[in-house]
């Protein structure tokens, strides 16, 4: 009949045994590769399984993914390879891809998936940790040119239905049931023998070549609530239901993932709110410290923000830099501290450093910076008045021995781009624009959400320990003249330009009192002195190198919303 000869890897595993037996049952010459020691123990479950394979006419080969020659020898006997290896060994399939390319004749490879679509999963870190390695195998397989089929088999019924996903049970519950989330998400239940049969049917089917085969029987697409209703109808009574909120489940996953617990100071400030929400979104148990009076005014902007923190699963603690005990109490609950306090409170971080030394266990402190490198700024007095206090915090931090990361995030795109740095405007100008200096100094624009995400990625990254993390997406390194040109191209006409000489700006800064000179001094540092664009040194770690897959929002795309 010309049926393909099939090799099943991982055939002694959960779904593998179903696949191997279905292959033989459907008339395919079937081979399995097992380690030589698998057959060593008489009467063991594995020995019994392998005997059942032999009885079914399956050929047992000895080998291991770590033994290249044994894999080549197995591949040379077959046409199709189906991998069902365990999730902990998924990366070993790279070796398998290399071996398949070497033998050159394999007409189909089905990598180990048999669940959800590995490229369409939620961005919860624990979930990504499971499925991203499988997605990488998909990418490698496509790039290799090896013919493939991905099997999207969804939920194994014999695995999940026997207990209705209740831990510690051996049969479905008859009194009470725990439901994850709100129970409304749809799941798809497929019997393991059905999964195996459909998988084997696909291997010689040209319609599944280089496709994902989705196994989705309509009658088995059910929410968990619907599944419970079916069971209740069968046993004749209702179950007592308890629901575990999604936020609780996320926190539990974070603990199991070993992610650092993060405290954000200044979380109700401008960049702080982005940092706090990114921390929670990326799966870290997240805490914010706010003054007790912050929540006092109903419907205030701060109250609304804090409610959004709570909804995101962020724990709100009450305290103040002036209350040493409240700081200690907060620090004792976390591993990492990120300060985003305002420039007028920078010196209060010395109190935080003292408290961190006292508790003794904090594994990283990120002081409030998130702009230029505070030790590489122009020597103009007003600029130094803004950044020198931050540089002093750096010095104190280095001397304290506390592990740190400095975040060089440069220019907040959502803060500066909506007006193109034009005072009194609420949108980019369409007639004329004022340019500070000659407009040639390079600035670096980074979206606030991108800054927050990269910041949180860095806290558990050993490559950023005691370094400055420089966030410098190449497409967003622009002079002000180049920025104006991008805007002019979008609106279809030139703007009338007026330039404010550097000497005039210096004089204005000399005449302004504190704190009135803070914003103009920062603007001078960025757009006139060009303090953001410096030559990188040995203490600088580049975000684009550490996280090459991260996609930054471009200046052009951020300006599109204003056209």
C-alpha cells in the first residue's frame, strides 16, 4: 500500500505510546527509539509497554538523542519522524533537525507539541517558559526546509477528565470543585486514541504538508463551567464551587517561576506607574509603597490609579521615606527595589540605601534615573544641579556594596513627542516650530512602556548586575532636525523654523530659580548638549544586545497617531 515507515521518538512517554500503537494499527511499518537501559528491568512498567509494542509488530531500536550515530541509523530506516519527547527535552529536537538534514530523505517531521498552538499562547511568563522553546523548534524547522506538520491536539481527555482537573483526586469530584479563573474560557477535549489516529492519518496526507493540523471536535469545545454542568447532570446534583481569581493564579505561577518580588517606590509618579504595571504584567509579585493619605480622596486620579494597580494584582503598602519602620517593613517583603521618585526627592534615596543595608537581603536596587547618564552630562550649572544629586546616589550605592542596575532610558517618547517639545501645545505643531540650539544634537526617544518592560527584564538578569543598562533603539536616535523632518513628511508640508541660540538658553537657565529650571535644564541637556548620545564603556550593557528579540515602538509609528 506504500504506507510511510514511521519513527516515533519518546514512545514510552504519555502520548507517545498512543501514537506508536496507532501507527502500527493503521498499517505503517513502525519503529521506536529507546535507550538501551529502558528494557533492563524485568516486569517494570516500561518493559511491559515495550513488550506490548513488540506484540503490535513495532520494531524497537536502541539509541539516544545524545548519540548522533544512533539517531542517524534510526532515520535511515524510515520516511516520517514523529517526536513525542517530554517538555524538558524539547530543545534536543535541534539535534534531530540536524540529523534529518544530514540523511536528507525524511518526507515529514512532526515535532513534539500535541497541545495548544505554541505560537498563540498568552504572554504570562510561566506559560511562555513552556511554549516558547516549542515555538523555537517550529522556527528552526521552517528555516531548515524539512517538510513538517504541527499537531494542535488540545486537551487530552483521559488525562484531564478523570479528575476534572482537581489536584489530589483519582476520580471526578462529587461534593465540591475548584474552578480556575471565571470558568468561561473555552477548552477543547480530545481522546488520546483519537489524537493518535488523526496524527497518523495526517502523515501521508498532502493537505497537511507544512500546515498545523487542528483537532477540534465541535461537541468537545467547552468552558469549564459547561464541563462541570455536564458532570452535575450525570451525578444528579450540584457541586459546591469555589473560583480561584486569575490574579491569584498569576501570583502562584510567579512564585513557582522564582521571579523576584519587586517593590516600586514612586509608583504614582510619571514613569513609576509604567514600571509597576510592567512588573505585574511580566509576572513578578509586585508591591508599591504609597503615603496613607494617597487613597483618601474618592475618584481622584491617584485613587483611580491605585485601583488599577489592585486590579493588576499589585499589592499596595502604606509608608513614607520619613517613616523608617514602614520602609523596613516593605523591604522585608521583596527581593528587588526600583525607585522612580521625583527629582526633588532624590536625596531621600540615601534613607532607602540605609534601610536596604539594614535588612541585608535585597538582591538589586535600581535608583531613580531613567533618563541621561547622570555622570556624563554637560557642566552647565543648572544641568549639574539636576543630575549631580543622582550621581551622588550612584556613588553612595557603589560604596554600600548593594547590588545595583542604573537605567539609562533617555527621552520619554510619550512625554516629548505629542508636542514636539513646544510649550503650550497639546499636539505637534502644523505651522511653525521652535528648535533649541542648532537642532543637530542626537537624542534617543524610547516609549515609556518599552522602558518599563526592559527595566523589569533587567532585574533578574546577571548581565546587568552592577552595570548601566543603556536603552538605545537605533531607529529612534535622531537629531531634532531629523525629528522635524519626519513630522513634516507625515503632514505633507514644511514648518516655519525658528532657532533659539545656545547662548540665549544658557542665559535663561542662569536666571531661573529652583525648581523652575529643572525642565529647561533637562531639555538643554538632551536637545542642545546631546548628553544622551555618548560612547559606551565597559560598565554599559546595551539593551538591544541583551534582548535582541524585543521590538521597540519607533518614533515614526508614535507620531502616526497625531497626523
